[in-house]
C-alpha cells in the first residue's frame, strides 16, 4: 500500500511554534531612574589644562556624596551614565560606556575610567553634532530610564554642522531633555577666533530643550567643578526649568 505524506500535516504545530517565538519577550532592559549622557567639549578652543579641569570636575562631582545619594535615591535606586567627548561634526568619542551607578563604589569605578582615558582634541565646535550623536546612544543601551537627558558642556558656539536648535528640536521630539553648561571663557581660542559673547544666552536659545530643561553657567574653567556639581545634583533629582 502506498502511503502519501500530507505536506500540511505539521503546519498547525509549526504555526504554534512561530506564535510562541513571536510572543517571547525581548531581552529585558535594566530599569533606572535616569539615562544620562555627559557630553563634554574638547575642541581646539579647550587646551589640555582646561580639558583636565573639566575631567577633574566630573570626577569630583560624580564621587561627591550628595551626587551619589541622588543617583541611588530614586525609585529604582540607580541611574545609567555614559561619558562622551566631542569637537567637530565628525568627532564624537564615547570615553566611558553606559554604566549603572547607584553606589559609591560604582561611581568611583566610573570616575576612574574618566581619569585613565587618554586625552585627544580636534578642531571646530559642533554642538549639533554632539546632540545628534548623543541622541542615538539611548537605543539599545540595555537600560530603560524614566527620563533621558543629554548634559552638554562647552565654551563656544556652533561653527560646524547644522544649526544646533534643529538638532535640539529633533532630540526633544524623541522625548530627550537637553541641559547645558556653558563655560564663559573670555580668552580668544588658540586658532585665532574671538571669545564668544553671551554664551549663556546662546545655550538658552539654541541648545537646551525638553521637559525641565535648564542650564548652569560656569564663569570660567576654574569654576567648572562647582558648576557641574550643582548641575548634576539638580539634573539627577529631576529639578529643572530655566537658568542657574
């Protein structure tokens, strides 16, 4: 007797298997109170000494007990942070990858990586490039934050790439808040350009945006450490709106 196999006999089982695979949850992301990109200007207007002052400011702020308490004090008990340095429209570098911070030990480890990273600089200042790059870092980073924030600091106006307000508006449409730390450096930059005038107003009008957005200005690089400390406490706590 000839027995012919039914080519469709296994389809119901196969269909059920495919349905189960499709319904299988995606890889879980770590819930956090905040996803924070620290984006720091290392363009040609920032010399090596000033760049060191910026890094030292972040290291001191991130390990400050008040900041550590803020990072671990939310409902999820931690935030996710990455540290980026930027210059022209084609120069952005993730110095420290996304890291969970909710304890003093985790904060110290993150700070040590900032300290240990080699310094590099590049010409031009592209705030728009920094914003565009930073906005891409949230997808697939392994974390799911209540808020997504880009904290951008710099001592000059945009001179490469598209206008920064366009980059800001696009990021805000994605649900990202951008806060600023303009450094009011009054010396001409090494490439011969004049020092920017009213940089704090420029940041307010062209850089910051989104729910609770704010900026805190540092009067110079020497004042950077105290400014970033105040800014991080305010940022992590979710307080915002306006200037400081």
